[in-house]
């Protein structure tokens, strides 16, 4: 089995009620990067697939066939409490096989009218078996789920050049997705808990207006509707959740100046979500995570990207994103709050993993080395403002703002056959959370930390 080592933080947060695991002899280390386990944690993933693309050409059209097959097998053994005692564990096994087929018919001339139409088909067969245990209380939960997905879609898009500098694009996609879900208690032949089937459909239009005031500049405005299919919760008793819908409104500008040595892209957007799918913990089963629909949410934001090459060997790039995200309608209980059985109005709360500000800057300098090759040096800086890992926005699931600094020095041979690089990531050794899982009534608060300062040497050879 392929072993994956993760840096996990202290699972117990003193600000929230947690089980006194010390009574069972478990150690909760002071060092956030120190981890204990009584199991040989591991993840084993096997993936395989194949794809084919065929084109048929005529004088005016092109017919394209896209065929793909993918199979994935996943097995894991995880210590749920991350202590050296036998307290809790989980062992998930998953398998999926997916076949997709798409046909596209498009115009191939260069006239003012361009069009594309097509059909899409998907078939997925998947199974999932999960075993979860809490040894001191003799709790053992074992479920087996099977699912079948049949998805079909028809789509089309037309682009018309209104003037020499203005294009209008209109598109439409109609999707139908049917899912069958069977949930059993125990193994493949265990008693059936849920046997459900549901079909969803959605019509998704797209509209874009593009205008180029100059040869190096393009502005645009777009309106698009998105659809994320519903499904069933295998972690519970087959609870159904509905599709998620999104209206996206965006406007922006893209430029390429000074013969491409200066590029500037900027965009502003507004997302309107309805029936947004959010994961939460059940109040009467705090070890179970279920997807539910969170009513409505809004996201407003903007982003900017700049690339500048002041000299042939020097490149500078910068990017920043600004988000204002919030739920506009959402009623839910918080099993980890002071009143775990009382519904709370979460309107105005920030969406999970949606920092208000994130930024990136990089600088790279490359110079030739006496005809032997080129030596390049690059430094990257990243910033992220505070973010929450759950919809409840509590202190126990928050990551404060942080900075990351990476660097790389590389030598590339003149013939492009080989390169040697020395790199370093998180050079400031910043301690930051990548995820937080709270199940305080079972195992407390689990902090998943980003990798510490890491140095590496890379040698690559092309043949």
C-alpha cells in the first residue's frame, strides 16, 4: 500500500467541548506537527483509462468524436483520533468506472457566423464500502453503497461578428441526469437501507458580448447559468439533496501591450447561488457528514493579473483576487455550538474556503552561461487573508491570514536535454491550516496543516 504522511495538528480545542480522551491514555502533543497513531495509516489509489479523438473534415464542417474510459480503485486505513491508543478508525473502499462519449459538429469556415453543436453521454457505475469504529464504546458502523449515473446533454453555440471589432456569442445546453442509489447495512448482501432513483434536468444558457477597441485589447461581458446535479448521502441513510444552480455575471478586459511584454487582465464578477450544496455534521450523529442544500448565497469579487517583461531575461508577474461571499438564506443547527439542537440563521456568514483577499507575486531572472545553457532564479510569494472551513464561521475552524515564500534556482542545458534545479517551499516555515474537521463529541478538532519548510534537488533528463 502506498503510504501518505499528513501533518495533523492538535485534535482537541480547549475552547469547545471535547471528549476527555486523556482518560483513555491518548497523547495530545503541544507541537502541532507531531502526530501519534496506533495504525499504519495509508491510502492506495489505482487509476487507469483510455481516450480517443477522431475528426472528419468536409469543406464547411468538422465532425469530432471524443471517447473516454476511466477506472479508479481507492482504499484507505485512517486513524480517526490520531493518538497512539485504539480509539477510532475508518476504512473506506471505493471503485468507479466511467464511460463518456461526445459528438461535436462545427463550422470550419472563417466567415462572420461560426457555430457548434453536439451531444454528450456519460455512464458511471460506482460502489463504496465504509467501516467506522469507536473501540472503547464497541461502536461499529459498516455500510455498502452502489450508484449508477446516466447523464445526457445536447448543446449548441453560435458566434456572430457584428462589426470588425464586436462579436456576440450565444449558447445553450440542456442536461438530463438520472441517478440510482442503493445503500446496504453491512456487506454487499446486507439488508437494504435505501433504494432510490431520481432524475434532474436543467437548461443552461450562455451569452457573451466581446468588443476590441484596439488590436491589443479585448473587453467582454458574459451571463451564464450553471448546474450541479443532486444526489444521495451514502454516509447517512440515503438522504437526498437537490441540484445546485448558479447564475454567473462577469465583465472584464484583456490586454497585450508592447509586443506582448506587458499583459494586463482584469475582471469583476457576481455569482448568485440557489440550493447551494454544503457539508455539515448531523446533530444527532456528530461523526456523520452529510450534504444538504443551503438555500441561497452570493459572491461578489474581482481579480487582476499582470505580467511584465522589462528586459529579455527578467519576468515579473502578479495576481490578486478579492471576494465578498455570504449566505443570503440558510437555517441550520450547529452541533458544535453552545445550543446544538437549536436552529441558527446563518444569513450573512462567509462561505467556507472563500478568503476576502488572496495575492501572488513572482519574479524570475534568466541569463545565459557561456553557451552551456541558461541559469534561472525565481522567487514566489503568496498571501491569503483569514478563511473559515465551515459555514458556521467559528474560531475553531478559522485560519488566520498568512504568507508563503518559495524559491527555485535551475540550470537548463543548451540542447534542452537536461536540467538541474534546487528548490525550496515555505521557506519561512509558516504554520497554516489547509483544512479543519470538527467532531468535538467524538474526536475533537482535527487540524490539517500545510507542509513545513521543504528543500529539494531535481535532476531531469529528456530523451
